[in-house]
C-alpha cells in the first residue's frame, strides 16, 4: 500500500486558501517563491513516499527496545533517518547561518505533515529536534549556538524535550528536578523525567536534552524554573561528542501505539548542563518552542489522518461486496452510500484541519517577518485550535478508516489499526486537548476577544463576497459565524474563568467547525462551481458545519450545572 | 483497580425508566419478581467482580494462541469460564426444560453487560453460545435439542457462529461453503470461514459450530443458504463427544484488541453436520439469533464503557495536578471543569445507551410473552439503535477514558487503552454500525414509519407530563422529538432507498440522542429534582441533546451531493 504525498493539495491551499503569497512578499521570505516551494514539496513528498512510508509498519511490529542500557531502534529507522538528515528535512525552517534552509514555517508545516503521514513514530524524532533548534536560536548564547545548532540542523545530533515528571504533568510548575551551578559556568542537573519521546536512539552521534529544572534560589511554581541543555555526550573542545554525561534511560514505556518511538524514563544524576536563557525564565523559552511544537503535533494528527484516509480509500476501491446502488451493480464498496459518506467525511475533515494548520503557519511566518502584533495574536489564537482540531481529526479519521475496512480493520496486518493507535497520543502530549481549549478561552481571549473577532470578521467578509456566486454555501457559513460570535461574546463576558473552562472543549471544536467551513468556502471560490474541492466544500458545509449548533450550545452552559454533579453523584 | 457491578443502576432503570413490571406481569415471566431479579443481579455482579474482572488484563497480555492445531487460552480463562458455567450464567434466559433459568431477556441483557464490563474477551464466549441456544430452541429438531441444548446451557459445550468467508462479509449471500446430504440424514459441510470468534478453546468438552452453507440445489444469494450444526466432536449415542469431526482451526488473527478471544479461520472439509430448520431457510434461523446477538453486542459496548468509566473516575479522584477551581484548591483532577465534563459525558452516555438497550430487551420480552405485533415492531426498531449506539458509546467513552488519564492513558500498563482497543470491534461485528443504520432506515421503516412514530408519540406524551414539573428538561426533549419526527417523515417519503442510506448513520445517531434524552427525562421524573440522576439528565439534555440538530440536518441531505463526489474526486 504505497503512500502518495498530497503535494497538489498544499499547492492549492497556498494559492487559493491561506494566501502564502503574503509571506513570500516579505523581505524575510522573499526567496521562497513558487518554484522553490514546489521543488521542496515535490522532493519532500518523494522522500516520504520512498524512504519513510516503507518503514512505517516496522516501527509497530518491532518496537524500540532497551538492551543493557542502550536503545535499539526499529529495523530500517536508522537508514531512513540518515536520508531525512541528508536531505536537509530537519532544518527546513532553520537559520541558514547554521545550515538550515531558512524557509517559511508554512513549508516546514507541510513537510512535517507529509512526514507524519508516512511514518509518525520516526517523524517525531526530527520534530523534537526542530523544537530544540528553535529554542536555541531564540534563547541560547552564541557559544551554545555554534556548538549545537549545526549538528542539530544537519541531523548528526538529535534533540528532546524534558518537562514531565511523575507528579508534574500538565502542572509543569510542580516539578522537582534541581540544578546547581558548577565552578566552570555549567550546572549539575538532577532529577527524573518521564514520557521523554526519543529519549535515546542508536543512530545519532549525540542526543541533546532540553531539561526544565529549578535552581536553588528558584521560587516554587512555573516562575522558578530554568532551562538547561544536557547532552548525552559532553562536546569536547572541537565540538565533537566527548565523555558520557551522568544521565541514563531507565526504561521505555509499553504504549498503545507509536511503538517505533522510544518513550523513555530519564534519570539525570548531577548531569552537566548549560543554562538556556535567563535563570528562572525557562518557561518562556520552553513556550517559544512549545507553540510551534503544538502546531507540529496538530500536523501529526493531520498526517496520520491522511495516511489512514489513503489506506481506507484504496481498500474501498478494491473490495467488492454486495450490490451497489450506482454504476453497473458490481462496483466496489466505495459505491455504497455509507462508505462514500465516511470517505467524504474523512477527506473533508482533513482538508479543514490542514487549512487551519497552514493558516496558523502563515500567521507565524507573518509574525516572524513583520513583527506585526495582529499576526502574532492570530498565530497565538490559531495554535491551540490547530493542535486540538488536527489531533482530534487524526483520531476521528483513523477510527473511521478502521470502520471502512470492516472486519479487516480490526486485524493488525491490514495496517489501518496502527494509524488509530499511533495517533492517539497526539491529543495528549504537548498539552492535552483539554489544556489547549483552556488556553484558547482564557489566555487567548485575554485581549477581550480581539483576535477572535478579527477572524470572525474575516470569515463574514469572505462569505459576503461569496454570497452572490455561491449563496447556498456562503449563507450557512455567515450564519454559523454569527452564532459563533455570540458564543465568543458570552465567553469573553465571563469573569470567572471556570465558567469558560466548563465549555472550553466544545467551544474549540465549534470554532474549528466554522473555521473549517470558511476555508472550504475559500477553496470553492478558488476553484469554481464544478471542481472536486467545491463538491467537498458542499459536503462539509451542508453536512458537517451544522454540528456547530450542538457544540456551541454546550459551550455556553457554564460551570454551575457541571459542579452540581458532585464527585459523589459521579460515583453512583 | 476493582470493578464494581452497577446493579443499582439496573434496578433503578427497571423500576423508573423501562418499566420491567409490564414483563413480570405476564404469565410467561411471572416468576421473575423483584426479589428474584435483585438476587440474580447481585449474584451476577459478585461473579463479575470476583471471577471475571481479575482475568481481564490476562487476556490482553497473554493472547490466545494456536499451538500444533490446538487453541491455548489466556491464563485464568478456563477457571473463570467454569465458574460462569457453574453459576448458570450462560442460560439465564434459556428454556428451563433443558436447564436454563427461563428469565426475561432483560435480565440476560443486564447480566451480559456486567460480564462485558468485567472481561469482554471472555464474555464473548458465552454470548456466542447464547445465540446458538436461541437458534436451536427456535429451529432445531427435538433430537438435536435434546443432545445439544443441555450441554450448551450448562456450559459443558460452547457454540460459535460461522457466517463470514473471505468474499462474503456484509454480503452473506455471496458465500461459497457447500453442504451435501450423507446417507444417514446428516450432511457433509465443506468450506472456509473467517473471523470465527472463539472458534476453539481448551476448556469446553466440545465446540459446536453453526455454519451457513449452500445445498446443491440452493439458489445463489441469501435465499439458497441453509444452516447446519457442525460439532468439533461428533456426539456418540450417549450424547457425549465422540470422534473428531473433519474441521480445524487454520490460524488465529492478530487483532487490535480482544486478544483473549481467539478469532479463528476455520476449515471444514466434508465435516459432518445436521440441518437446522428447513433447507434454504438458514438466513431466517440465523436472523432469529442475530437480532438478540445484536442487542448483546450493543451491551458489550455499554459494558466496556462502564469499565472504562470506572477506571477513569478512579484515576481522576486519585490524581492530583494543578490548582483546582473548587474545593480547597488541593483537590484531585476530578475538580477541573474539563475533567468533570468528560466524566459527566461518559456517565450520561452510558446511562442513555443502557436505557435504550434495556428498553429494547423489555420489548423483546413483551413480544415473547404476548406475541404482540407492536411489541415485536418496537423490538425490531430498537435493535439496530441499541447495537450501534451501544457500541459507538463503548468506543467514545473508552476513548475519553484514555484522555482522562492523560499521558498514563497511552501506557498499556494502566489498562485504560485496553478498553478502547477491545471494544473497537463491536462497531464492526454482528453487522457493522453502517449496516445497522441501513437496516433502520430501510427494513425498519417499511411499515411506513409506524413503529418509529409510536416511539415518538410516547416520548412526547411523557414530555407533556413532565412539562409542569420540570419544564426546562421536558421542553427541549419535546422540541427535539418534533425535529426527529420531521426527519423521519422525510426518510419515509424517499422511495429510493439510497436517498435514505446517504443519511442513515447520522439518522440513527440522532434518533439515539433523542431517545437517550427521553430516558434521562424519565429518570429525572422517577427521582425528583435533586437526585444524582436528575443532575445527570440536566447535563445530557442541555449539553448533549443539542447534537441532534447537526445529526438530523445531515440525515436529510440525500444521495445526490454524495455521489456528485465521484471516486475520482475522492482521489484528488
């Protein structure tokens, strides 16, 4: 079952839906013209098809294991990783001064999504490294940059994020890891970290851990946390991996999916590390990196959805069963109405999630290129939506992919179930989707809703334009946006944040439903009445957009009824 | 993590929501008074807690395997099975003449649900046997009954259903297995069957296969299929297992979940079998058994949801993380609004699905006891809803259970993921949920919608009664029912069944949403304003019922837009 990179979809979205041209018109990204973009996407797509997709099943069947303290990765992963690194795919958006391509984050986003579709467990490795590159670019000293960035960007070394501890998950501020200054300007880092994705591997010369820990004078909570880079092997004077550091992989987790990605419990025992950014300011540095990582995880969900969709479509086109109501009556199951409904739902959802993610990436690029506060606010607002909706889409679409396969979907050899198991964690890590929704209704509405209302204005303005040519699509989008506006106003008016939290997740989902409809409408406008994307837009707007009613009704119910259901009531 | 059987919920539902009393007032079920029912539920609940729940993880960790042609089951399964059999739990509803308890199917339904919650993979074995018992009770000769029923009901022997073949899944009529008459009145059955749940085991003295096959003069399609009972060991004159039959387990499937249940590829090579029912009339016999099996599978979904909910609630009550907005600020995560939203959603959904399933069972019992055509039609109408909504609930609730656990949910040792993987197949087997929805909008609306409208009338009458005392709950239920009525009328008016099929799944889901609200409302009416079930009803009616709007809007879009999206469009 070969994977086919959806390159033409990105190209269409760039041109007609998310307006990548605004990015390439800036001085910062002037070199990323259409020719460059097309060449990069095509090349990346080929790499995903030829190098990554073939090892996808290996990761599931032959999980990474810990042998005598050494992580052994799945068959074929080392080779595939080398080719990812050699192709420059880790540093698509990284600083050219250190070997990166310096392309817009929008391109990185598309490439990451394709890589996720081809092999999610392996893709997670470069994704972690990208986050580290970004944190170092923004917050590290020149010395650290010159030692680490070239190796990370080239892929010779890889990077990890070490936040979570057994008693400090969503509440990072509760962490207990400590750091004490050494005499040489470095620090001794001590503590245990859990859920460390790609905590080690057998194919990079070094593994560099970004570790959150507290200095002796660090306050309790998030404001007393500092960030350190702690390499597995300490770089020698020439910048090559030298003596082993005092850290180790204690164990690997046995997970529901993503078996190819070793999830480690890490032990740091006075390990040598270097401060990144200012003391006690680690959370800020971490957030720089986490924001884009959140978008990256959203794209993991979309990628998994794309892979699952391609599997399901191929199966439905091949499998013959029952009399089908269209064609000559001997067609494959793709001709059954309910199977087609599932496939159309999957495709329409992927398109919506992809458009939201790319639109978020464009806003990030505009913010990088112009330092414009509106672009910044837009990126900040869209990030939790892109993360949660992208990963929810990954789960829902891969789950539907299993269903399209019927009985074969439950059989592991088919490969459909793997997408469903692998992608499950994306709704949890990098901030659970509940955390994303709370971020959206609290921090991202702290501006009194300005960023949200600007988006809603934009949607309505676009719908106004479309009203004359495709009223049956434009009108429902406009009306749903009005409902969403009222909902947003209700949330903004709640002073007690818990009133907002009680409806946060349905609000985020409802916002994504409407945004998705907006981007589908733009696709239809870009394509004209009879194109495939217009038909897909009609499916989405007439059949899926109405879900916003239920979601937004839930969003404005507040906290009282919820807490009326006491812990005891829940136990009856 | 001990499992606690939700006995009090059944008792409440019997009394206040689904009116079990109408069943026990009949002559047929007069003996099943409250005392008997309570004793049975309590005893069954204890068995589930003490015997079945402790082996649940074993099934996942140590899957059934095929060794030298022999199936070896998971550790502890054989012992647990013996206790299930000894307790009489296989024949709760079976004919007392052959050793059954002869209790209402409603009691069987509750017991099966508890058993599913405790250990789904093991429970599937008795569920298959129950289906076989029922088919034999209705369609077998007295000779066959006297040999097989006592052994099946006592659990000495187990039963399977053999329908599916590689090219005949949802389309059973395409099967190729053959049967030819032997000289002694038996038949020689030949063919390969796949996806045979509990195709063999190492703890019953015999395994009896109900096999669909075609006689030489059988027409193509479903009308030419006959049903045979084909035992692993041919009963001798004394009715004990004698010589081995010409059949074997070829292989076991490697599945996403339900590892404790061996799913076999079966090969019948001129195996000796006996005709059940009339020649070429096998589908009718199979449907007798499949209807109740469908309800049984719906209850598997609900059971898995219950188990997953208990896991999630226990975790949420134990886990401390972050400042919580209620209580003293040091509470567990159950106090976070979004966690409470998830738990309330899970509990409310389980209650709705359980009420629908039990209401369906009550209709089955009334139909058995009185042969009333309205009861029959009601049971027939509710069956696909109970199956699809019960299993959808199993999937959605167990998925949410993983989310409540955060990172721990993805770690297999926690046990949350197992529910999610195990229950996944329930939306597929015994007729996919798409098939259930097609059955609902086609066959079950063939009466011009009578059975549906009677249900809707009942819901509105009940809401009218509730209007004076709890208008804020009654009014939305009444209004949603009106929308559902219009939707049903639209479907009934479509002569072309494919117009209905295009919206079948959202219609079924929307119907279930409204039915669920009805039963929640009845619970509130039975309990009064301040009870826990009334608060749960308020949660469901105000936050979950509004989803019917989106679902029912989707249901009436018809087929044209769907097929406008050609196979080629789906491949773009």
